[in-house]
């Protein structure tokens, strides 16, 4: 099974849980939404640290495709659909990677987060799966979230303060009148 990894803290328990179910895991880090570049590096480095600890093979998308992400994000943000675009971009890349790697099933670590739009992730994951001839495994992993936070702290993994894109960074920090 291929698991799209959004970040190390969100990957900890989903990967362990899937392994306990008998899945052999390949991980894929593709997140062109993360801004700024230093934040992207911190998250990528945390994934590498986690993967070494858990003995998980990770494929990292080459380069930092911020321009591609922004070209699609700006018009979708204006239409109130930026999260849809972001999920679709990453899930489609994960489905393509799963097909290329010979993994008949894929999922995403986004599914542990109580802050993500699960119905939309499920819908878009299934659409991407159909396009690439693989299956999308949906699991509501939100009940594992608190334990995942604790484990990520125990492993001393970098924990990011916002979802990833420039818009979520603004939502996290900007206050009117600043």
C-alpha cells in the first residue's frame, strides 16, 4: 500500500495501524502546497527522521513545485475551493505514484487530522483512484489523533503550526489591525 504523507506527526499512527492490519507500506511525500520553502524543508526533514525510526521507505517528489501549486491555488482560493484543489493535486499524484509503484491501494495521512475535510478527501481520493486504476482506502483515523500527537512529541518530530499553504499560514497568524 502507498501512503501519501502530509507530515511526519500525521503519519505516525496511520502507518503503524495499517502495518498491524498486514499492509506493507510505501510512503510518498508530495506537498507543493507547503510555504515557505524553509517550512517545506522542516517538514520533509521530519518525515525523513520519522521514516528512519519506523523503517519506512519514502519516495520524495523531486523539486519544490510551489509555482505549479500557486497557479492552481489562486483562482480556486478566490472561488472558495482552495482545499479541494490542494487535496486533488496531492491525491492524484499519490494515485499515480501508487500505480507506478505497483501498489493496488493508496491512502493519505491527512485522514488522521480533525482539521481536514474528510468527505472531500474521500470523494477526491476515489476519483483519483479511478483515474489511475488503483483503489483508495478511506479510514476515519481521527480517533488516533491525540495519541499521534503524543507519539510525535515522544519521537521529537517537528510539529507544524498550520496546514501548509500561504493562505493557511495567514489564517493562523494574521489578525485584523496587525
